[in-house]
């Protein structure tokens, strides 16, 4: 990068750092608030260079630290944590020292100190994963696929000449929770992203982000050589195609020397890929990996595929990728969704994890709430992600990615409390051993309420609300292993009856719930699709047997008779009904908890969340009534005691059609008008 570019990037960063982030409602909640009346004393220890990143750490402390002198030191000492880790300790004179082997480690330590000023003992931290990456599904026209917080942050028409202050705030927010990479465009990628016109714009963002240790990655369209330069093919074994990608990689790194690499969605949902040319996923990934290798870039090749190779969509990623184990280049990582279908409210873990021992794998979580009520519903997702880590050893993964919930809304994530999911992803990417309750308590007491002024009972109730909210959503949407019974396309609201002429069978709810007069659920046991065969023992045998399968996955793996008794002693039908009711009751309780917390919550945040909780409560009852009326046709059984009677007929619910797309979140006013 030229000295001129370096100068511009530093100046831009410093200008943006001085910009106000606005009120609490408009800022990223875990970033420090300007409350210091005088500059704190910050000292750089001997031989600690005054780099742009170190200078940011100094300025953050001078502006936000309200305590004793802080000493920052970079040292090559092997006693310090590696991989941008750090230590924080109190000195004999009550000063504080932050030490690291790197400038970025000092910045991470700075944010940790600002987040936890009353730390005890010595803090020693290092990231668990080398790559901790956000995936944006942002399009060049400013829309965000499955984004429910406004338009894209990236103002492509203004770049590279005009830089929004929010780019800096975005970088600060991510660095403050240890995220070190961002894929800034949709996996359904436009080839234009790789044009010179747009690469210059990407470079302007990278100039800001690198000061905070954040590498930029790009999703790429596999057919880009054909679209951008009219090559007759994108065959990964064609010499001209290979050369095209090598030249493109050289061009990118000439503009962005620390470019992270490519994320690729290929041969999935109509996206082009190597299989269009008779080649394998390994052929495609390795061709890109070789182009990036001289620059130390990586390829993240998504395993989200489904094709007619088997009647059970849940088996297809395993069937397509597991035979390729050992055939990928070392700088390829297979990026696998946490479950085998598609970010459902609850899924068993994808059996592809651990099934490719010679190939690097990474987990892909979805922070944005595509299947969880969009930004209208409270659904704290740390419990879902920690459940995943109970089945998948964190150490078996090379990296972790999260499909972000960030947009240009004033509060960044639509639902103010959804910032906690962005925060939780970053904390778990740094340390997957953290518990959901630890993360919820940390976010609530440092970002939502002033713990010194809030009664302990209120704080505990809020923590309980957060940590139970995901389970509540599962209960009122798809309990006991039900999955993918959403409204077609936009995935907001129930539609178990959905039937779209010409649609793929595995895009429709009936494919998954398989309701009939005998029972409910998808039989993936050995007598059905035998998807259980893809799991290792002893889990395989446990899942295969209806009597030992965990009940939260029961209808995922088995077609269960309506009158079968479950562990509670109730029939499947009774348990299903009561689960839906339990979810509805939980959200009503959340409304009470929120009302009790009113004196301790920012008024704007309180009013916003109150309205969303009311919407969530109405939606929960909509889910309960529509689903129980529909499934009740097959069970032929009455509602058990304790379950509210539906407010309307099944015909009423079947006529509900929301005029929204997969880029929008329906407003409460719209929902009221169509229900």
C-alpha cells in the first residue's frame, strides 16, 4: 500500500474515532460511553511502538478510562498469551498494565479493561479461534438478504470518496468483542463485486477496518470470469480460468494487502459452481486456494448444498462432501451450517462435523433471525450455540462464522436486544467455553441496566428472560423436533399447510412434518431415510431408537404416533399442545418482567421493546392456534386441559398472507392489519 494510502487511512480512522456515536439507543451497546471528565494517563512502555492500532488503544483509554494510570507494553516474551492475546494486571502502585505480543492484543486488552474495570487478580486471555468472522448477506443495491435492520451499512455509491462514521463504529464494536474478519457481501454474490470499480471501494473499507485488526473477505461468484471478462467457461481446470483467478487475486492484494480471502457458495440454490463443468467441490475450492496461497489467503467453501441425490435433504451435505475428505488444499476450510437443514430454531448438529478428519472445518451460525421472528421477537441465541458445542468439540473446528444481524437502523440490529446476539457471537468465537447465562448477565449488567441502581431481583429476572427466550420461541413455533413449517419465502409466521405449485418438495413444510392420521414427524431412523447412519456411535443408536431419542429432536428423527406416551406420561398430541401453550405463556411472562424493569431501562429502549414483546406475544398465539388447528385435523384429538382455544378457524389462518419479502421485517401495524 502506498504511503499516501496509509496516511489517508490513519487520518480517516482518527477523525472517525472523535465522532460521537450518538445516544445509548443509537450506539453499539457494549462500546464505552464518554463519561470521563479528564484524560486518563496512558504510558507506552519501552520499545512499544506508537502504531496506528496502539494509538487507538491509547485514545480509547484517554477518553473512556476512569481510573489509575494505564501502561501499555508489547513484548516478545513467551510468558504472554499468543495469537493476539493479552494480560491485564494491577501494579504495586495501583496502576494497570496491559501487555501483549502484538498491537492488536493491546487493543483487545484495552476493550476488556473498559468492559471490566473492576477486574480481580490477573486477566489472561487469548482467542480460541484464529478466524472469527462475520458474514454479511449485503447486496450491491443496499438490500440485505434475511436482514431485518434496515439497509446495508455499505454505501457503495458514496465509496470510496465519502466514508460514513458508522464504518469506524462498526470496526470498534467488532474489535471490542474480538471479531477479526468480515465478509462484506452476500454469498449469493454479484460478479460485479470483483470489478476494479468495486474493489477500490472495498479497499476504502479495509483501510478503516485493518486498524482494528479486522480483515476483509469477499463472497465470490464462481462464474465471475465469464461475466466480467467473457471467458467461455469457468471450468476450474481450464488454464485460462486458472490464470484469470491468479490475476484477480494479485489485483485484490495490490489494493488490500491484508485481504483475508474468499467465501464461496457454489452449486446451491442456482449459484454457479464447479459441478456445472463436471468438476468437484474440491476442484473448485483448490483452484481458488492456489490463487490465494502466495498471498496467504484462505477459501471458505460452504457446504450448504442440496440436490436430488437423496430423498432426505438433511443427508445431502454429508453425502456430497464427506467423500472429498483429504482432497482439499490446506488453505481451504469447509464452512458448515450448525444443523443439517437451514438455521431452524432447533436442529441437531450437522453430521458433517467430525466426518472429515483430514479437512479443516468451520461452523456457520445465523445471528440474524431469519427463522426466529425476524427483529420482532426476543430470541437470545447463545443457548442454541452452546447447545451445539455440547455435541461438537470446539477444538475440532478451525474457525467460526456468524451471519450477521447488522443494518443501518439507528440501533444497528432492529430489535435493541438483538445487539446481545452480535455480542454473544463475538464472545463465543473468542471463548466457546462461556455459558449462555454468563454472556447474558454480562451484556445485561454492562449494557442494559445500571447494576448499582437496579434491584438484584430485576436483574435476575432479565437474565432468566434472555436465557429462556430461545426455548420459548422453539416451543411456540416448532417444538419436539418439528422444523421448516414456516410461511413460504419470507419465513415469518406459520404455514404448515403450504403448497406452492412448481416448488421443490424440500422447500415446503409438508416435506418435513409428514403429518397424517398415524402420527407426525420425519422418519430418519433405519426404517426411514436412515439419516441417523451419518452420526457416530453411540449417538447414532440413541437417535435411531424412538424410546431413547432426546425429545427435543424426536420429530426430527421419527414419525411418532399421536397416542404414543412420552417421558411426561402425556401423549405426543398432548405434549405438542402444551409445548405451544408453554411458549405463549413464557412471552406473556416476559412482558411482565419488562414492565417491572421499566424504571431501570432507557425510556426509548423500553418503549421499543415493549411494543416488540406485544407483537411477539400475538405472534406466539398465532403460531399456536394455526399449528394446533392444522395438526388437530390429523390427530383427531381434543385440546388438553390448560391449552387456550384458538381465536379463529383454520380457514382464517390459511388466508393470512404477508406482503413482505425476504429483505423485510413486518411492522406491528402490518401484522395487525392482516391477522
